[in-house]
C-alpha cells in the first residue's frame, strides 16, 4: 500500500497511561479555545490525516509553506495549518509552555507544547496562498478575521475524536482497502451533492483502479453551499442505486473549505494519499471560487510540482451528449455544443431552490428527490453548518 506523506502515519493520541499525567500538567494553565475549523485541524493532525505534521506550524515551517509550498525540510505542503491567538493571550504564553486546548464547547481535548509565538503579514500570506488580497474572496476574508499572533508546536489529544459515524481515520481506510483487496484506490474530493458529471468522472477513475473513495469535505462553507447531511445522504442514495457494493467507499474529510484553488488541490491530494489512495481526481476549477483561478490551474500546479507520491487523474469538461446518448467529455465527444447538456452545480442549486427538479440527464432522479425532500438543503449563513449527520 502507498506510504503516507513523509513516510510515517502520524498518531498524536495520548496513550491511556500518559493521559492523566498530561491532563494534570495542563489543568492549571491558561487553555487556548479552538473554533470549529481549528478543532478539525487538531483532530486531522492527531489521526495522521495531515501527516507529516505533528502540530500547528511554527514560524519556519509557516514561512516556507507560504512562500515555497514546502515544509522547512523540503517536504511538499501547500497550505498553512495554524493556530491564532489574541494579543492578550500571547502575553501570557512563552515558548516551552504546555498549554491545554479546548474544543468549541469548552471541553479540554488536548494540549500543545509551544515552540514559538509569532506575528505575520496578512496581506503577504493572502497574496501567496490565495493569489489575491481581495476580501471578497472567502479564504482571504477568513484570514483577515484571524487574530494577530500564531502559536506553533506539536500537539496531543486525549481521545480519538470523530466528526461523525462516517469519519474513517487514515489507519481505518487503509485497513478497509486491504480487507477488500484494493491495491489501487482513486480518491475523489467534493463539497457538493453529486450530479451526473461527478458520477461519470468517479466511474472513469474506478475503471483504472481497484476501488473508489469518495470523501466529501465537511465543515465551514459559504452561504448557498450544500449542508453536510445533504451531501452525505445524497451520496448514500447514489451509492445504493448506481455503485457496486464492493468497489466504492464513502468517508468524510472534516475541514473548512479554504477556496485556495490550485494549492488546495495539492492539499486535498496529500490528504487522500495519507488515507491510502494511490490516485486522485483533479477536475475543472478544483476548490475554486468566483473567477479567482483559471479553470485548469489546479492541474497545472500539480504538473509543476511533479511527483508527490500519488498519481493525479486529470479530467476535462464532462456533460451529457444527446447524440452520444450518455455522459461523455470533451476529450472523446466529437459533437457540437447544441448536443451538450452541462451539469452546472450553480444552475442545479438554483433549480432546486426554485422547486424545479433537475433533468435526469444531469442529476439522478433519486438524488434530486433526496435533496428536494429536505426542509433546507443549503447553508443559510457562511461558515455555519446544521445537521452534521
């Protein structure tokens, strides 16, 4: 099976015999309160999904990632994984401290051993990571909303924390793949309910491999995106009706959407590498938003970086062609545009919001009904989630 990124699957869950000792060590310190996205990062570090990271980034790694897309040791890593604190909190902490970490409900869930506390230039980071400092970009806006100081250091968590019952840790998907005899697995990242083009691409990737892992990114998103529970229920419906039981698996990736386009495509690929995938789908406008990135810029950056230990599968536009009488793509379909019906995610969401069921040529009717039967399938306010499922 494919090696984790960096060669070792990180595990930062405290062994039982050391938990009480660490809890008592941090019980009297000034704990850091995590928001939901930081908490998800903490858990993803602890279970190895972010291997080789063993904590929130210290300044040297942070600067290298921002400027060069590598950690200080040269390992490819495209997005900063950071923990921010307000100035008053920064005044109470020192390098060498071991400080508790509270989840969004205030529960003590782990600790960080502080290596350094540092400031950063929001504008410089935004331009490097997102390619813009425009605050209309949701990733840039999130960055501007962070506090002035960052804390770096390795972490421990007290228990294995799961986002929901579909949250399979990397060590678990690797066992699952082995149990099913999958030597090659294609990973598919999504933040949407599935339409026919998604299905076509997934099955095209499955033709080349032994198995398919569909892993929706669940967490903070922008207004109008699908809710977590809707994404999961619609994929379950698709799997139950159109996928062989022994060839496809559904898990989740608990994380905010960064909308970092090309960099996030690399990040998503490395996460699936850690899950045990040998291949990863990079389609059109991966993790894009608005018009900030070129439609195939994510594919270009993967080519530029070169081998990162997981095989990228590049896909062009996919659509229904009335002449071909089925789903196809620009690469293999010779027919003119008037024969093509393109499954636009935006148009599908608009149709559903207006109470109109999308054509079966662009979305399976069972999936469409699953979404339309929900009281409120879309996020009403940016960053919020209801019904994690």
